[in-house]
C-alpha cells in the first residue's frame, strides 16, 4: 500500500504554550458508492456541529486502534483503519463557558465495512453520508474541510 501526502493547509492555533496544546486522533470514515467516495460526518454532542469521529490518545493503543474505537463509539462504524495519517487540522475544544483548549487532530482514513444500529453514543449524535465536496462545506474547520475535499482513496492506493 502506498500513500501520498495530501497538500496541507497551514495550521491556525490560538496563542498557547506547547504544554497547553492537546493531540487527538480523528477518523475520516469513507465508503465507495457507485465508484465514488462518500464521507461519514457525525454531529458533536454539545453544539450539534458536523465533525468527524475523534478522541484522545490512550496508553498502549495505536492511532489506528483509537480511530476505530472512536468511529465505533460515535457512529457504530465497523471497518478498517489505515495506519498512515492523511494529515492534521487544528481546532479549539470548548471545555468550559470561558475556556478552550487548542487541539491538533491527526486524521486517519477508515474504510467502513458496516454500521451497527446500536452503539455507545446512539441517540446522542446524528450521522450523514456525503460526497467530499458537500462534506467539506458542512464542517467548520477549514483545514479539515481541505483534507475532506482532497480525499480520494483511489488516488491514495487504499
């Protein structure tokens, strides 16, 4: 399997010391429909924004294992995670009424094989399958939108 780097957008992080920036792993869940990719977006639990499944690192787990776990918990996805990151994006995670934590999310492709009707966060989130251009318009982070818009598993050899 060969993966080529997708051109990255410059990161935009609010001023913070290096110890304040947090890392997360995100799942760019996709399937092929009529020979073209579709991207799975989920809503956040708090604001209802359209996002990709993501979560915090866990000791002893690889990023690929983490994105599979997050995709399962947030959307009921069963699939195959590719071990090479597509890229990363930044955002500010709101952790209180007046506090946000700057985060960098490393994004890994997850080929969806099936979706369960029952999963840990069922009823807390909605999900939607969209073509990359439409999915990119739904997410709020420009760097994530760029990754989604550029994503084509056929060109990446996955």
